[in-house]
């Protein structure tokens, strides 16, 4: 019986098909022709709908497969009767083809330092792996992609060139390929492809210098992180000779030694994730990436691609589990990023920048969850965040579409003119703030639960690296972030939609076309219901990672976080509802300066690149010019020249131009040289003939 | 009784010195060329003496001598051709009169 899973390769194949078709349309019909402009979005949307159907079917089958394997295990008293244990990879749909087969069975790697290991076949395989992680992620990516495409239909109407749809097709294909990959190498290939698409789409309006610069910045900074991931891939290949996740899991969990410590490999993977998921200090590219079209920001830089780092860490979590000290680093960087970006988001005046920093903050939140050994909670937050942050970005796009500015101080009073946008934005904002019963509430709660479990010392995985004191610190940071998130969300919403219009455009704003509001309404609906629909599934699907907490403690936790969120909202409303003429945060003085100047991180990097690196480079340039070229190369020539000059006088001597005099001098020197050499030879060498 | 090799070497040295002196001091270009021939033959004498006294079983030295004789013949031909051209160009073969090399 063929199942949806058997066709899961089409989930990647269909967007690729769309990419090819759009490219053909552009080549055949010409780039500005009405035909390719009209047909491109439809091709992509149809392909996405078909892929969505397959992915939904695959998700259903995957969940069924899991239930089945659990039953089997219980009946046979099998390997994971224990509640906490994950089903092995063999339980999932997995199919791969050999891509590169070594010619002869290779010998064991000649690393004599390590103990003997099982034979390695070193075949490179590519294929699909459908476990719940991938299946859920596929649906999330496709659903958001589809809605963003429908939205783009209205939003990108004025664009002349259909290459937007070309890049979007390629991006969707790569992102889905990244998710469905069964091996780390394949994941890495798609990882680079999404980076490329991100670069192309940030620089979509490449005529604008800021957009071109932002694209390059994003590409360079993420590439810096990718280097770490590449090293990790190489080390894993050297160690295990197989990059498929199932084989790696068995090898790593089986304690097969690797060429470098697993902690190092885990940190390298995390470094790659830091670049992609914009963790401090590699977060600097994401706010600039908002130069791209808003639908790109919604899809790539809020919902999907930036979550790839989280997905990668969740995917390779078996390595992190074996390297708890790496988890500590992940948790600390995640928590710091969450708080750090939230403070910056509080003071931004650009609507999209507020959300960009909010995205960084939420990604930090997810990383923190991963570091606290709660990957299920982190992944859950990833999915809900994908929906409500995409929603928020699309509402921002709708507002920007209407008022032609991104400065929230030039908006105001838009509630009356753009009711749909305002209400959907409110839903997204409340979800972001973590208000019951929206999606964000549940996922944020799970993360806080994970933090509480660590603080109480109930998470076995990290118990000996993260002390309870540190756990409490992380929990407090997380709760502070909840407060700030609620505050800046309220600030943004109040300034944009309430009060009086503060600019001419804001007075004459109109609601966006139906193709845009349709996506907003659907995403808002998903945000409203996904908490209820997905929670039981996901929590059942991925078992809790810690010993059960006391229900009382969980209720306390929930109460505190909800209280903090409500405090943040009340505080934000109180400060901004009166629509103050000036930013009230200015009173904070130094802290406000830090917030608006992004805590000088960008300035630090400019200093690092401009002063330190360029200074070092100019020193090296000077060294090359003065010492290498000037001293050694030119110096040799100069010395030789001077010697020649001097000897010309001696050689010409009293009879310049006399050939025979030259011959005389040559003779003289030859005699001197020979005498010197024979003197040397007679004292230092024993010559066979002469010594006889 | 065999003459010691030193005798041959002394003769060779004298021959070389005479040749070098001729090359350096004779004004006539043809005479200077003859000096070169003397020096080459001094080298030949050395080769042959060394062969006779040290490696009588090996042919290397004799081959070297044959090559030197061949080179000397070629050198004489080329050298005389040059001298002939010098004469055509300057109307003399006096090396002191020919000083194009003077800076």
C-alpha cells in the first residue's frame, strides 16, 4: 500500500518544480512580460497546496506510526516501556538512496590514538526521514509559506520582476529539504541553500544601497557560523563515517569515541545554529535583514529559516545530551540573547525592527529551552512562534503598505481605519506576550516549566553542569523577558493603532486588499486554536524530559508568568495610551542610550573590523612593502647592484674598456677563490685522491 | 724509474701560466687566442697525467681530453672568425685599439 510518506520526497520536489517552471517562464516569456508575472505566483501557490496536502498526510501517518510502535513496545515488553524514552529512529519512515559509494571497502581510519571502532562503510546517503520533529516542521513551513504567498499576491503586486517567486520557490524547496533530510550532510547542503535564498531576498531591492549592504552582512555573518557547522560535519564524518541521523544516534549514544571531544562537536554545531538563528553576538544581521520585502521577513526571518538553528540543535540533540557542558553554553547564550534583544526591542522606533529584535529574543528563548534539556518545549515554541510571528510581520506589512512608513511614531489611530489588521495584530501580540489562551501562552509555559525543573534540580541530563542557583538565574532572566516582551508588544500596538494619527499618511490609511487580510485572518485563527489543538498532540508526542513537577509548582509558575505578562501590558498601556509626544523611555538615560544604540554591539563590530582588523591589515601591508619587498627583495638587488658598482671601478681599474684587463681581474679572482677553496678543503674535508 | 706526477703537474702549470700571460698581455688578438690554446692544452696534460697515475683502468680522462681537443678546434675557428671580423670593422687586430667596452 502506498502511503503519503512514500511521496514525501514530492514535498521538496514540488517547490523545485515550481522553481523550474517559473525560471522557464522568465526565460521564455521575458522577465517583464505580463505572462510570467501573472503565472508565477499561481504556479508556486498550486505547488505549495499540493505539498501541504502530502505533508499533512505524512504527519498523520507519522503520528500513527508512533502510536503503533508504542503499542508494539508495550506488548512485547520492548525497549522503551519507560515513559521518558524516545522511540528509536527505526520506528519512523526513512528512505535513502546511495549517493556516493566508496569503490572498495575502506580500511579503518588511521587514527591510532583512539580505540578500535566498528567497520565504517563510508557510503554517502541522501534521503528522507519523517519523525514527528520533521513532520510537524514540514507542515508549519508549508502552511506559513502558503499564507505568505497568498499575502504576497497583494503585497508584491507593484513589483515588475517575477524573480521574487523564483527565489521564494527555491527558498521553500531548500527549507523543506533541510527539514526532511535524513543525513547531516544533506541538511548542510540545504542549510547553505536557504542562506543563499535569504541573501537574494534581503537584497531583492538591490537598487537600495541599504538592502544590498544588509544582504551582504547577512550572508557574511551567517557564513561565519556555517563554518562551525561544516567543521562539525567533517569531525563527525571522520569519527563515524556515516552522517545519517539514525546511524549517528546509534554511534554517539553507543559511546563510540569520536576524533575530537563530543563537547567540541556540539559547540561547533551550536555555532552554526547561532549564526542562522541570530544568537548573540552573531545576531547583528537579522535586524538589517528587514530591508527585504515584508513577506520575506515574515517567512524567512521570523518563521522558518531563523528557526533552522533551533531545528538543527533539536535534530542533533543526541550529541548535546552526551555533552552536557555544551548544553550549559547553549542555555546561557540563549537566555542572555532573550533578555538582551528584548531590551533593544523596547526602544526601537521602526515597526519591523521591534519585531526583528523580538524574533531574536524569542529564538534566544528557544535556545535556552534546548540548553535546559527541554527540546520538546523549545520545538513547541518554535512552531507557535512561527505562526504568531509570521502573523505579526504580515500585519506590519499591511500597516506599512497603508502608511508608507515604518516609524511607529508616524502612525497612530489606525484601529479605526484598519480593523482587521489591528485585531489580528492584537491576537499576534497577545500570543507573543504569552496570554491565555493563545498559542504563545502554552509554549512559553512549557519552556518556563523546563527552566523550573532545572532550577529545582529535577532534570537529570544537566543536573551536574547547571547548578540550581544558575537554574534560578536563568528562570529569572526568562521571567524578566516575559515582562519586557509584554511591554514592547503593547508599546508597539498602542502607538500604531491607538491615539490620534501623527502623520498625513496615517490619516488617509486604508485597509489592505483581501488577498492580504485573508492570510492575516487564517494565521490569527491558527494562533487562536493551535494552542488547544497542538498542545495535547505535541506533549503526548514528545514525552517530558524531566521528572514530573508538582502540579502546584506548575500552577505557581504559570500564575507568575501570566501576572508578569499582564503587568507588562498594563505598564505599556499606561505609558503609551496617552500617545506621548516624546519617547517616555528617554528618562532612563544611559539605559535608553544603550537600547537605542543596540548596546553598541554593532559599534563594537565596526570597531573590530574597522580599527582592529584593518589596523592589523595595514600593519601587515606595511610589513610586506617595507620589510619583505623593500628589505629583502629590493635590498638584495640593491646590495648586488652596489657590489657590481664597486667592482666595476676595481675591474676597470686604470685601463677602462680594456678587455684584457678584465680577463686579468677575472683570473686573479679565480685564483683567489680556488686558493680559498683548497685551503678549506685541506683543513675540513678528507679528499679521497688528495689524501692518498 | 717513473717520473713522479709532480713533474707533469709542474709542466702543466707552466704551460697554463704562459698561456694566461699571453692572453692577458699580448696586443695581437691572434696571439691572445694562441694563449687560450696553451691553457686548454695545460688542462689536457693534467687530465692525461691524472689518468696515467691514478685511474689507468678508466677511460673518463681520455674522453675528456678528446672533448677538450674538439672544443679547442671549434673555439679556434670561432675565435679566428671573430678576429677576422674585428679586422674588417676596425682595420686592426690590436686589442688596445679596440675599446668599445669603455663605459
